[in-house]
C-alpha cells in the first residue's frame, strides 16, 4: 500500500512521515533485491539505476535519524559504486528489516559495517550483558552544532564514548548543523527525547524545504527573520518546545550562563551549560531528564509492594491470591490473570501506597507528573471514569441556582452532575446533521447569544460555567481558545469545563494541541501577557464601549476581545485516559488550570470525598501513571501513527473503485458546514491539501474534524448503522463503537498499525463484492429494492428535535427569553409515583394530549442509543417533534423509557406554577 503520490515527495510533506519513510525503504529494498537477483551469475552492470534512484528518495530524510546513520549509508554507496548488486542487496535488506522491526534499538549487529549476516557479527558484548542491553530503553538525542560537517562524525563518536555500563538507558546521537534541520528532525524523528543546542548555529537548511519555510512564516512566533544570530539557538529551543513540549532541551553556550539561565525566554531550557564544561555532565543530564519522565512513582512502588512478603488481616480476600491459587473451584481466575494481579491488590494505604482520597506521597507525585504532561496546574486521578470526573467538577464549582450553559448533546454525566449540584442547565443546540442523524457542535454565536440574553435579563452574574464536548463523538473539534476568549469578553470570570473524554491523545499532536482545553488556556495566558492584548481590547472599547451592550447584534458576528486585566483563566478538562491512552478501563483525570482554584480547594476535596470510592483500584491508578509515562516518551510518535492510519483508511476507501461505490468516509466538507470553515479547508485528501492547509484550518476554523474519527457511511450500501456494526462484529471480528441511522464511526488510536488498515480494507472490499454480486444476480427487481432501501436510509431521516423548554413550574422567571430550568426539582418530584403518570407512545391519548393539552412534562431522562443524548430531561415539555422523533426511532436501547407502560410524565396538577426551589 503506497501512501505517497508523486506530488508528495517533498521532504517536508510531514503528514505521514514515519509511514512514508518506511515505504521509501520498502521501495528501495524491492529495487535492490531485483538488482541482486538479476545479477546472479551474470553481469549486472547498469541495472543498478533503479536502486540509485530509490536511494536518492530515501536519503534526504535519513540525516534526521540515528539509524542506519552515515557510516552504513557510505558503505552502501561504495557497494553501489562498485556495482556490487548482491552486497548492496544484503545491506539494504538488513537495514530495512532492522528499521521495520525496530531491532536496531537493541541489536548491536544491526549497526555493524563488517558483515551482513547477523550470525557472523563478532560478539563484542558477552551474551549476559547483551540481554541486559536489550532491556535498556533506547532513544535518540539531537545535537545541533555549528561545527563543520567534517567534524560531526567524530563528535558523535565522542558522545558514544560517554556511555557507561551502568547507564540504565542508551541513546544514539543525531547530528544536525542548523535551525531548519533541527526543526525537521524534531518533527520527523519520534525517537528523539532530548535536544542539545550549541550557540551560534545558522538558520537555513541545505535541503529543499519550501513548506517548512511557509509554515515558519505563517506562524509569526516561529519566524526567525528578526532573530539576532546569537539568539537563534534560544529561538530553536522555543520553537521545538512549542511542537514537542515533552522534549528536554539543553543549551551549550560560551556566553555568561548565569545571564542566560535567568532569562525568561530561556525558561523552556532544562539546563544551560558552559560550552567547554564536561561533556559527561551533559550526558548525565540527558539520561536523568528521560529517567524523570520514565519514572512512575505509584506503579514502581506497587511493583515493589507486590514482591514483599506480607500477611494481610484486612478485608480483601484476593490480596496475595492464596485463596484463589489453592482453590478447587476458581483456580482459572488466578491462571488467567496471573499471580501479580493478586500480589498487587491491596486496600492498604501504608507501605508507601498512598491514599487516593488525600494523597501525600507517590499518588501526589504521579498526579503532578501527569499535570506537567498535559500542561495543567493540577491533575486528579479518578478511578471510575470521566462520568465521575465530570460530576466532580460540577460538584466542586457549581451550586444550586447557578446557571450552566451546556450542549444538550453532551454526555449524560453532565446532566446528572447538574441534578446533583442543583445548577440549572441552559441548553444550547449544536448544529444538526440531519441527513446522518447526528449533531455537530454548538456554534459560538449561539453561546454568545445565550450570554448576552442573560445579560439583558440581568442574570449574567448567575452563570457559573460553560460546558462543551471537545471533541464530540463524531470528531468535531472546537476552537477552544476563541470560544473562551469571546465568552470572557462578555463575562470575565466564567469557568469552562471541556469534556475531552475522547481527546486526551491530542496533547501529543502539535496540530491538535492548541485545540485542547489545556493548550488553549496556555495560549490565552500568553496572549494576555502581551501588551497588544490590552491595545486590542481598548480598540474594541472605543467602538463598542467598555461594557458591551447586550442588545448590540454586531457583537454576535465579530470576534470579541476580553479585557486582559479583568479576565480570569479558569479551565477544567476531563479525559478518559482509557479511551485514548494505555490506561485500564475507567482510568480518568480531571486537569485543572484555574487561577481562582483556591476558591474551590475545599469544595474540590469534598467532591473527591463524595464521588471517589473508598476502595480505589490500585491497578487503575498504576495504569494512569503508566499511561502518562508512555505518552511523555512516545506519545508523539504513536499519535502521529494513529493519524497516519486514519488518513490511510480514508485514502484507500476513497480511491478503491468498488469500495467507494458503496461506502464513503465523510470529509470536513460534509461534517462541518461551510460557514464554520473560513479557511476553506475541504478534506485531508483533497488534491493540493497538505499539512500546511490542515494547520491553517486548525488555526482559523470554528470547527475542525479530528482526523482519527471516521464516519463511514453504510446506508449507501443498504445497511443501517446497527446492522452494519453487527455484520462487522459477527462475521469479521471487527468491533466499533457508535452508529447512526446510516453510518458507523471508525476510530484509529495509538494501538493501530497499518496492518489494521489492510484488514479493514479487505473486509470492506469483500462486503462490496458481495453486494455487487448479489445485485447482479437479482436483476432489476433486486436493484430496485436495493435503491429503495438506500433511499429510505439516506433520505427518509427523522428531523432532530431541539430542546423544547422547561415547564414554567420549573422556571424562576417563566417570561424570560433564556430557557434555563430547575431540572433537579423536577427530577425529585418524579420520585413520588402518585404524582406521575404513564402514557403509551403510540396511543390516541398521546395524540389527544399533544393536540389539546395539558402539556406533557417529562418525569425523567430519556436517552436513546444511538444517538446517546437525552431527548427528554426531567421537567421538559415534550412537544410533537420529540414524539415524532421517538416514534421513528428504530433503536432498541432507550434508557428511561418503559416500552410497556409508555412515557413517564409528571402529572400537570402536581406542578406548582411559579416554580419551586429545591
Ligand atoms: C465516554 C464519555 C464520558 C464518560 O467517560 P467514562 O470514562 O466512560 O466514564 C464522558 N463524556 C464523553 C464525551 C464521553 O465520550
């Protein structure tokens, strides 16, 4: 499967860099083996041209990776120059195998230039030690030095000489000589963990990198044109940190190090060294920096705990596993999970195990490390999913009577969070995607309108929080920074809760990171520190006044600027670590970046006490610690691969003549209405699209599409979403999560490889062939039936009902324009069965009530899966649209709806007009 077309050959076409590199090596290997085979026994002179060409395509990228490195590439050049077809073929095979398998990281033989046959490699390290070396984690360190190219090979050798037997990790140096090459290495090479920059490096690369230069020029803060030559190193540190914040950066200078170390612009540098200082110091620091990310304090301690001889007299019979391993009846439990699970099970908080409820030891440190990793001030571990994380945030920062502006389509934990805290939801609507029976995201204009209406009615002070789902299930990503900026212009102390249950991985993509809550909060803070911020606000104040007038409609359509002196940055992000990283199920975090967090410290502690189990699961906590370690060390590479996999799926489906006859993956143009895409971005696969156009869309557009979420339309193949999902599961063992009436959602994650792409494509092809064959066999009648089925699925789609309103009895000011309501009062009113009634969905009495009243008032949440959001909430008036939607709904799973008895309603005479507080 080739991933490149001819136009993508530019070195800086970075969208699929690691896959592209492997493909280039595969092509080179194919050419080399053909040459070697042709040369057997005969004269092969002249047929080496394809190998030379393929090598020329491979070569430019190779200077950014340690392996195979200059020495092996020179050897290869020599063999090709000597027309040694078989020698070249053997070497290329060895290199590409080592690259594909990753064996170069622990097999010395892969680096040898003597013989190509691994068995002939002289045994330089004794077997015992080699096993140990194999266990040592491997990484690469970038050295950016102005030294002449002739010197760098010797420098790399000197760096390798610094290795000591008891180093617990091993790294290879990658040498580059200028700003642009360093940047490319940081972008392309996912194995890099540290960067050592020498002062005095030049800017331009010798390679041809037009896209990179365009990119640097578009983002002003990356532009080096106004950087003094002596500050290029520092600039490089800043830019690399912006792309990969997890990397450790060291600066070597002959300037006064104290001065540099105190320079706020150098804050991102882990350490500044005087250039002639001991190279060993640099070496040790590089190792220590990576070891710090590697360390998982809770998990490490749990492992130690499990190996200690401990007798338990607490109430956790499975701890130590004796009653399981020795059991007559449940031994398979132990055999299946292994003894370690039971050795690591404990209810103790002594022995260094720390307490989840009030951590002071390694859980606290593990949380701090997670906070560093995601760019938060605080992180709280949660062992019962983001469902609980969300409820904790509501509990901690809202109280009865507060208003929360919230997307009605958000996860049910938000609705229940408000039932618990007593905050009143003001539901705002996402744009509908009726033809696919799903919702998009909430336009900023709608949110601003809600805020301005509340201001007009004198209730703005009651608004505590805005909650949005980023990204949505289907992949709509908000412009998080812009949403916060404009809302803060209307109310400067708003709290934002971004539900990023699906989106935790985005932190490790430089493209997606600015659109995470934490990434945007950081950008907002930087913006506020810039004097230009105040100027922008003053210009706005000139035109619209210091206090924005809520009846001024112009405010809805222009970009509002908050007062940098008044605004507070109060951002909460919840992540299901288990949904996008390597945590066990239910592992979740609350990440906090709230300047006024100290207002909530005690409330937050209460929220933890209310919601956290007193028996938290040690394995989940351990896996949160591990997930953080992985992302800080290889998240960048893994996320890049997940995106590559998704793009490969899109590409293969789009270009396969038979698959694309019945299936398609929706692009940004289908998922995001044009008005929300000012950049004009159409799709990742559009001709002419490259990472630059995608980067621009991510910067400018109101909504973007997460490339890893793929809405596959199956209605055009005659399947409704559920049927297609079942077909994939039962016949092909492919599992997926979400469906709509005519689509299913596919998703790539850090666990997927290109083989998964191949499998999926094969399955889709099989299904497409099957349909095609069937239609041919069935003739005209069958085709007409198929067309009818497709039409039914694709065109006869129910209208998506908007939130109607709360019954006046649950509104404080029934005359108000904004529709927030006391959902909690309605929720508890329904506890009294005598005050409730049931009405069958399809009954004359239902039609009669809809036509002539009294109004139908929902007693509880009604949540059909799909779509998975409540189409009714307690206290809501049920209108004809909602009933029609429910009647058309062809799903079986509807939470809160009793098909035998009908809809549960609060009796009209049980509701006190004028509202009741609770
Ligand atoms: C899954 C999900 C949740 C709940 O997370 P769990 O970890 O399953 O409890 C919350 N919000 C959204 C948007 C989700 O997709």
